[in-house]
């Protein structure tokens, strides 16, 4: 039971770099919010990112971890 819980949560997560793919994806969401007037104006999501730690992280396209069934 506990292993099943880990498989569904933090156990499969992989920390990844805040790279162009991440910024572009989040920018599309922010643009949609602005178009729907859910936020008052367009924002540049890149202005809110911190890439200082990207050097030691894999790219955002890295697959999540998996567990072999035993």
C-alpha cells in the first residue's frame, strides 16, 4: 500500500531545469488568462523565472521516474 502511494506522488517526480520549454508553456497559460481578462494585462512569464540552478538539473523534457512491478 505504501509503495503504491509513493508511485502516485513524489516518488516519480524529477526536478528539472526552468528552460525555454517551461517558460514557453507557462507563457501560453499566462497569455490565455490575459485574453480571458482573468488577469489585468499580459505578463512576460520569463521575467518571473530564476534559472540560476539549471546547470545541475536535467532538461524539462526528462521523463518521470518509474518503478518496476515486483
